[in-house]
C-alpha cells in the first residue's frame, strides 16, 4: 500500500482526479480508506462492470476465485478517451507511476 500512496501522492494538487475502484461494498471501502489514510475516493465495482469494460478481470485467480479484478491503472482524458492503460497480471505489482506522469504531463500541455 505504501508504494501506491507514494505514487499517487505525486498527482495531488495537479489537474488530475484519482479514483480507486474495487469490488468491495462501500462500507468496507470506507473502513479500508480510513485505515490506510487514503486521500482519494474509492468507488465500488461490486458487479464488476467497470473491471469487465476495461479488460481487467482474471478468469481465475488464486486457483479458484473467478472474476477478480486485476490491479490496473488508466489515464482518461477530459473527453473520456483512454490515454494510458496498464493491466497487471501479478497482484503484488504496482503501476508504472513514471509512465503515468509522462502521459499526464503531455495531456496538461495540450
């Protein structure tokens, strides 16, 4: 979690909105956010619609769980166009925050 917090902290104060999305119920997310002192909102994808739409679902995870969301990062511009997509196969990996910064820098100059 610390790697995520450090990576996401880079975007605070910029013209960027960060959201976290998980399959958890909103009350669980609230508890998680408070415990981990998250500074960005968490959205619930309980029905896995967003995960499916962005191609970030494992068919099988951990040998038996179906439809678990993959760790992913997306940059979506003001027009709703995906400018960066990173869907990670390994759940312990973190997104490439430097690559995300480069895309955001390019978008902010445009």
